[in-house]
C-alpha cells in the first residue's frame, strides 16, 4: 500500500576499508565489512530503525516506517552517535560519516521515496569523518535534546550533531513563578535517602526546575549529579540508561553487549556490581541521580532502581524521577519500598503574569500589544516551552517585516 509518512532517514558511510585491503587481503576485509555492518544494523534495529539497503560501504535506514514510535528523529540521532562510537571500537581503524534528515516520504512495498532521502544522502557526503550532519527539520525537533552547531558555507543548511545533552544548558530567559516548587524540591533533596517524582506536561519546565533548584542551593550544588533519559526505551534496550549512567560514574565498568542483558544471571551480576559502586561513591560525596521520561522506564531498569531503593539506608542518595504523567503503578511500587521517603512535586502551568513576564523578556518589550498578549496567553496555555517558541516566532516575524 502506498502512503505518505513523516520519517527520518539516516545514511552512514564507513571509510578506511580500502587502506586495510592491502594488509588484510580481500577475504578477511570482506569478513570484516560484514561484521561491521552486522553491528551497525543491530544499533539501528535497537532504536526502532529499519535498514532499507546497503550500498557498498553505506547503509540507508529509516525511522518512523513502517511504524512510528513518536520519537523517531531522536532515535535516529542516538543511532548516529552510537554508530560513530561503535566504529571506534572495531579491531581495525575505520571511520564513519553520517547524514540524517527528517521530512515527508512515500512508503510503498518496503521502498522509500521523497526529497528527504536525497537530503540525507547529501548530508552524509558533506559530513567529515566521525561527523554527523542533520537538516533543519531534524534540528528543530531535537534542539532541546542535543547539542547542535550550525555549519556555514554549505550547499544546504545543516547542523553538526555534537552530542546528547548530559548536563543542564544555560537557559535564555528568567525562571519565574516557581518559588514554591523550588523550595519543596530543595527541602526534599536535603533529606537523603529520598525518591522524588517531578510531574508535569511536556515543556512545562520539569528539567528547568531541577536545574534551578540544584544551582541555587550551595549544599545540593556540591553533590555528584548524573542524569539519564528513558525517552528511547523499548524492548530491545534493556537497562541501557542505567548502563549509560554507570559508565559516567565509572568509565571502567564493562556492561557487555545488549544481548547479555537478556540473562538473569548477568543482570544479577550487574545489580551487585553497580550497587556496590553507588554505595562507595555516595559515601564520598552524596549522589543525585536524575532520570528523565521515567514514565517510559523499561522493566530491567525499574527492577534495578527498586533494588537501590530497597537498600536505601546504606548511602546518601536522591533519585529524581521526571514524568509527564503520574503513573499509579510506578509510584505505588516505589512507595511500597520507600514509604515516607517518597515525595511528589507537581508542576502546574504558569499563570497570566508569569507568562507575560517571560514574553516581555524574550521579545525585549516593556509592554506587549494587547492583541499579541491575548494570542500568547491563548496559544501558550501556561506552557513555558510553547511560550518561548511562540514569542521567538513573533519576534522573527517582526524582524522579517522590517
């Protein structure tokens, strides 16, 4: 069946095989190439991508077809970063350059048609070795989740993917009308061990609240802080966010391949190893472990977190669970273990005055025209992210008209 879909295309090209042919020989280089693409294909599938075809030393993949998971462009960018990282671990020195583009495609009989495929291919050719270039659509969808740098003097507008944001960014506008929530979170963080659920709609300012609270409190600011996201979690990504966080805590830890995490014995081994390391680290300096999109946590990760909570008395640690919706099954399971050490902080939409204060700052105005103010309040609906995007759009329109 022929259908139009919004999708993200990834092209990855591996380089360095030609130089290796002389030393390895044709038979061994062919085997090595197959092994490389086997690993790359596994990464793509792990993040809900579909491999369309291999073209020599290139692979083409699509995210969002035949099924969209709602975070397809995000998964494509994560896949690109994983491919670059994996290429550096191969037994022989090779590199990769990657192009990623988002847009409308036509999907028919497992074939992909549309301008976005040409854009991704062109971006891959423009990208340097170990570099990832993305188009404007992909940038706009992910600019708050990744560090991206605009590349000038290219035939098409593009951005280089630097990496996933691990720590808080510097925010452009003043944080307003959240003093009560900051006070609640700050008090909760001082009573370690603690589990804190921060709940609110997408874009409402959960991550900003946590950032502001930690940065304002001298005591919390001195804690060790680590973050991980469950945004891309699915059944093929057992334990991945936990492994990522633990690798930040201790780069020498060796979690193994994702297929190892299907083994109960291996997971038990990781539980004990990670638990012992967390205990040791928290005795040096208190820990704050922040999990974003916790409403999408995978079962293995949740079991490990419950394992930590069940042994809470051993160390000084605060777990912050960021969720868009308060899911009773998750919260009740934690409360059963943590009891009175659980705190829920809900973030409501900004009121009228808070929205206008932010709008004035973003737009650089002492007063906002009444008709514009009415539209801002109506469309932003108290959401700081929507408010920021809307004000920037209006500001850009005014500058364009001038």
